[in-house]
C-alpha cells in the first residue's frame, strides 16, 4: 500500500517517507527481503539525487541497471563503479552492461581499458 | 487483421456432436429483444473491450436490421453527432466507465432534440454503478437499464470462453469470487439449453465453490426442471492452479505458436502486413485453365466462392506458418526452449540458471524473465531461499523497484515460492502421469499440456496434484436418463477456471480424436491465455509520477 502511494508522490521527500513506512510494514510482516529491497531503493533514490545535483544527469527514479547505464554513457565511471560495489551487482551483469553501454557510445578507448 | 480460421464463422459452430449454435442463437435472441425495446433509430456506444466478444455473437448486419445506424467507441467529452433517436451504451459494470457515460450524457443534454438513453450492462448490472450514475445526476436520463448476460461465448465448435481477463487474478490473488459466480451462472444457462449434466468432477478450491454455487442455484430453481435430454455426460471443473506449469511453457502447437508470437484476441490475430497479399493473388485461379466443357466451367463457377475462401485461407496459413517458422528456427527461441525443457525434466532446477542471468543482463522483456523464473520455481516445487532472493534482487535492480508488487503477487498465487520441504513432488507427478514423452512429434500436443490432459484422462487421479478433489451427482428427472448406444462417445465438458492455453485445447482435441478414447471433450474457460498474457494479468503497473 505504501509502495503504491510512494509512486504517486512527485516529490522525493514524500516518496522517501512513504517508503520508510513501507519498510516498517514489511518488517512487521517479517518480510525481510522486501524490507531490504525497499531500503535499497531509498538508498538508490538518494544517490540519484546527489548525481543529479552534482552532475546534472537525469537519473532519478530509474532502475539501478538503467542508472548505471546512464552513468557509464555519460562517462561517470567512478559513480557507476561505486553503485556496482554498493549494491553488490553480480560481475557478469555489470560487465554486460558496461560493454553494451560503451559500445553504444563507441567509446573504444574506455573499452580497451578493461 | 485477418480471420484466423474460417471455421470460426457461425455456421461451423454446429460441427461437433454438441451444437454450440444453440447457445449463440439464445444469446442473439436476447440481444434482439433488448434492441427492440428501444423503438426507433439507434446509435450504440461501445465499451471497446466488448466489441471483440460481441463480434462472435452478432455481426453488424444483425444490428443493422434492428435500426442500429451508428456505432461509437466510448470516450470522454461529447458524443459524435448522430441523427438517431436512441443512444445505447454497451458497457462493463465499471465505475470509471460510469463517469464517462455521465460526461457524455451531460454534455449531450445541453444540445438540441431530446434523445432516449439506455444502458446495457454486460455481463451483469451492478448497484454500485447505478449509484455512481445517481451521484452524477444522470440516472434519471436513462429509459432502460438492463443487463445482458453474456457468460460463455461460443468460440469454436468445441470451445467456450467467458473472456474475463482478470479471472485468475481475482480468484487466486484477490479472493474475489465474482467471476466464479459468473461461471456458475453460465453453467446454469448451459444446462438450461443442453440439459442437466449428471456428473460433476472437480479439482481445486475454486472448482469446489463453483460446484457448490451451481447446486445451490439448482435448488432455488427446483420445480422448473428442464425436460431436455442431457447432451453432456460429465462436467469436469479444474482450477488453474492445479497446473501452473503449462501456461508458463512456450506453446508448441500451431495455434499455440501463433498465440505466443502474435497474440490471438477473440479469434483474430494481428499479423505484420508484409508477406501476405502477393501470394493470395498469384495462387488463385490457376485451376480455371483446366476446365474444358461448358458443363465443367459451370461447375467450376459454382464452386468458385468456396474455392476462393479455401484458397485465401490456405494462403493465409502458409504465410503464417512461414512467419512462425522464421521465429521458431531462431537461436533465441531455441535457447529459450532448451532451458524450459531442462526445467521440465528436472535438470539443475535448484540452482540459479545462467540463461536467465544472461537474459536479465541483456535486459530482455521482464515478462519473459518472470515466466522462466516462475517455471523453474514450479518445476522445483519452490526455490531455495538463496536462489529466490537472488532472482528477486536481480529483477528489482534491473527492471526497477516498482516490480516488488508484481513479485509479491506471483508469490501469493504460488507461481513463485520458497521451497519448504526438501522433497520435490514434481518428478513424482511427472512420472505417474507420464507427462514427459521423449521423442514426441504427434504426441507433442498431449505432452504440451501435462496436467490438464492427464487429469482429464485420469479423472483427477493425480493424488499429488494440489487442491481438494471432489465428485457430485445431479439428479436427472425420470425418463431423461440417456440410453447409450453401443459405441457412442461420452461427452465431457471441461471447464478451466482461470484460463486455458491453445496448447491445452489442442491436447484435449487430440484426445477427442483418438479412436479408442471414447470421450469427446468440449472445452470452456474463463479466458484463453498464454504465459505472457497470464503473467501480465498478475502484474501491478504503477503509474510513476516523474520527479
């Protein structure tokens, strides 16, 4: 319920507070996975806001995968790398992502590097 | 859009042993009666969802005979101009549609000549909807508010569907029994036309509910017994969740593949436009050169319409088959199939599957991923905590956190679950019912629909399959007991609660045709489904406001 409500909020702060309520509910229902996933989503949203403020990339609200894709395309490798570590993204998926993002951009230099 | 099979035309409903045309005629009669209630010229405003199902009941010509001059699609704002006396709304009982109707009516009233408004609710009217109309202040504007009971729509000579998209979701996720009530009602209508069905077998919770409702309704109507020789010997009610696996797997029958690739709605399929026309034209009329005498030519001409139909039908099917073949021979299709078959034969179903991982890494459509993951879960009788969490996490990270609700739905309906006991019962079922056939070509049909065909054959003998199993008998009025001729087939009505796939239909047709089978199957369902449409009906789509 709170999850649904959170998506009807155009404002980040409001959405975060709904999600926090969702975390509480999930914890009450002993749904550990969902609680953790929700916390991660909140962390991702905060991260996305920081990137938007600092780098001006529009990433807020997209999935982790899309966010990393966007960051790599924009040449923000450090940030992408950070997400990869913070969210424990499996290597395989990350390399796929990095390859396709770089190939799309035709950034062969960066491709050479790994 | 082309008509998928010419068989779908009305005349052909009377093919099999059970003449479904009677049902269709009954439905048409009721429609005519309603239309005649509104004297004078009419315009029909359609709830778009209903046009497909109605097309199976009544062609435009029928409506025209009853002075229907214009037809519009229901949408907000003002109705298009039409010089008619009556405006009839054909709608499903949905509140949001009531608001649109109210908007239509209000903006209309300000204009010139007074008109009569009518509403026809399909399949039932609802008090809530009337209340909504009253709140909007337009209830008084309607002269007739009626319901048109359209429960079971004849689809084919042996196929009935209620076309209720959300039936599975309502029954198994939301615990809403409305569609079960409609099912029971539909079966009562059927019994009124085709006689009481003496035996009822069932499998699953929902089947139990439907049977109970039917028996109750029958008691309420006691006394008004129909004096019709029963056409059906047995009714078999099956819960969809008895077999969750079949719809998840890719259907490998012809009709099934068309459905998988292009999607069939209401007997129509939308194909890409290329590749079709040239062939039909070039192939036709070659035979004309073979005719010699006047008599032969005359005979040829008399056959022309039929031949043309057959030709174009053949040409259509050839090009469809070609289109499908392009896809089935592709590597992606093959890979996908290999994994499905691995799951079904129980290879490594307790580990994270690398193919699924790869698909997610490449961001393939979410529904495809969900189908595969659910399939693995079903074949393995649930996934280990670690595997399940891994998949869920990957899905959320790749496709977005909002899908957490969809995952929740899949878990609630049992499509995705945690392995609770170490014992995996799927291989046992697989063996007892001989569901898996190595090297199977014609057998493929029966094989493609494991439990359904199995249960139908064994009359629910699969003890391991989930859900309670029950049996009821309905008393027939004396003198109506069917005297069975030697060698005459049994007729069984199989009702799938929550949807049926084309592959399962093919499997049952296959059983009907088997010479030693001795049973003819008529299939009924709440909705014709495939894995994609089915999983989609369980998804929660959130409308995200952009930041």
